[in-house]
C-alpha cells in the first residue's frame, strides 16, 4: 500500500523538499536571492511554477525523463529495517 503523501529533503542542501502526493511527483524550492515569476513548460521533466522566491516543479504527465520513485524506496527501506531487526532477534543479538 502506497502512502498518500511522502516528503523527503532535497539532496543538494538547498531549502525545499521533494514530494509524492497521490502519484503526483515534484519538488518545492525556496530561493535566497533570485526571483522568478510565471509558468514554464519547456523542460523534459517538469512543469515549473514560480512565485517570486518560491518555485514548485511538478512532473509532466508523460516526461522524457522520469523522477526517481523515492516513496517506494522509503517503503522498501522500512521493510528491510524490520526484517533486519527480526533476523537479529532470531540470531539472539
């Protein structure tokens, strides 16, 4: 069963996060200096919506390059962690 909303931090140490909201993947970013306004649909992966220093990037319906499914990875990691703890219980650690 997949979660309705998954949020993970960005991996480039910027201010924002990645999200997966009911299968709609994207990211949110807050800039420190640069301001942008409007909507940009020219990219291969995202529709970009800019509100000054804040931007939301939503994955296109049929992107050329797909986003990595981090929500699935998070689910698999939680299963692996519980399996590891169960194995350690059986071994007596």
